[in-house]
C-alpha cells in the first residue's frame, strides 16, 4: 500500500510503498531515502499523534493512502559528560564577569535540558498545528474552503472567491477602506446579504470583501456569524457545530497547499510586500512631493488610488494635504472619519 509523506519544514511531499507488516524503523529508512531526512531527525505524526520508531504499520492503525507528517527534529549535539558550570580559570569567583559567565553557562544548560525533556515528553510542540477549515458553498457554488477564525471580528471573503461565486456584483464600495490588525489589507467593500451553506444548513451572511486573505484563503468565518448562530468549536470530535449543522474540520491533506501557512506569517509577508511598495512609491515621487506640498498640489496617482477605495476626488485631495502627501495615512484618515475604523 502507498502512504503520502509531507515534510513540515520544506513542504515537500513524497509517496512511499509499505506493507502492513513493515516495521516503523523500516518506514523511517524509506522516508530518509525519499526525502533525505535522517532517521535520527524524524518525528512522524499520524492523525496528530506522534509515532514511535517501533511496532508495525498495522499496529498504529495506518491504512492505504493515509497521510504521515514528518517534522525535522534537530537533536542537540551529544555531550558524553556534562561539565558543571565553571568560572574562568584563574579568575575570582566573586568577580562580576565571572558571575556573569557562570550565569550564562547555567542558563544554557537549563535550556538544553528543557529542550531534551520536551523532545521526549511533548514532541508535538515541535510540529505545526493544522488550522481549522470547513468545506462550504457560497451562493450555491461548492468547493469554498472557509477558515474558522474566532479572532476575526467579521466574516470576510477574498475578492477572487467573491468573483468566482458570482457575488462581486453585489459589493457596496461605500464600505471600502483599510483593515488594520497584524498587518494592513485593502477593503474593497461589503456584500450585505448572500447565502452560505454549511453541511445541510443554509445561513444568511454579510461579507466584507478584502484583498488576498492570509495565505490565499477563500474566506474567514468570523465571530459575528459564530455568535449569531451560537457556534461551538468541538476539538474532541473535530467538528464545528453551528445552528443545527455539524460540519467536520478538513484533514490536512484536504486543505490546499497555499492555505496551510500560518495566518500571522502570511500577514507578515503581505506587510513586507506593502512596505516595499510604499518605499518604491516614495522613492518614485520624492522629486515631485516637496514641490507638490509647497504649492498645495497633490499626487494624481495617490488621488486615483483613494478614489478607487470609494472616496470622492475632493475628499482624497483634502486628506492627502492633511497627511502631507502620504496616501496610506490619508486612507486611514478617510476610513476613520467615514466608517469609524
């Protein structure tokens, strides 16, 4: 039978052929050959449980086409004999520098011991956690992967997903603006009412349309919808209960690869890209910005950008003058004055 193996560090995926009677140590050697991960650095997980390198494939309940997740464990360098904390040879133990050296050595030993205990008793702490996704239909279009995010205030859909589900035509651009949180993202507008199907239940939902969400997510189920329908995230049964529906969370193999990244990492990448774009815009307009500020004129490209967000040209010009020509600061001023965020 065949097993799919994925490396959490590199994201590589491989397929290995095994038998039910094969020992897990043999499976580890196959993984080493296929993915170049030394056996000593492998921590294999199946259904979110760490597997020892003992027993057979069948004894761990592994079946055909199952997914194994491999986390690389960098074992600390072997130390045949741990030396006690010492102060520099020939030094005075009461010397301040000697005390600092002893303190640093003790701290390093404590950290090394703590890591060794974690590797033995809590190896799951070194693996990435699978985020909570559910399969749903939006406007009767199936195949939408929704990220369950109780930390999001509103339910959000990406512009690409809204267009795919034929609801972008309903977007109200008067609610455009800038969302600020871990990073910043462009809000295109709001869809006041559409239908979302979870399991056998159909819900009426209001959606905020944003640029690319996190690592390319289709949509986020926010706290507004979960509180309205008294949702319950049940991690024991691995389901989302909302209304009268009970929807299982997707297994990692069913989540598209681009959606498996941590949302905070994805937001940080977006923020870095936005900062690079801002620096390019500033460097491109540096020669004309001072003259424009002195004469009261504003950059036409910045005005067009704010108009695209749903503001009038007059509002855009006034905000740009108040912000000294900074388009992002002007957008924040307009969003705060018009929408309260």
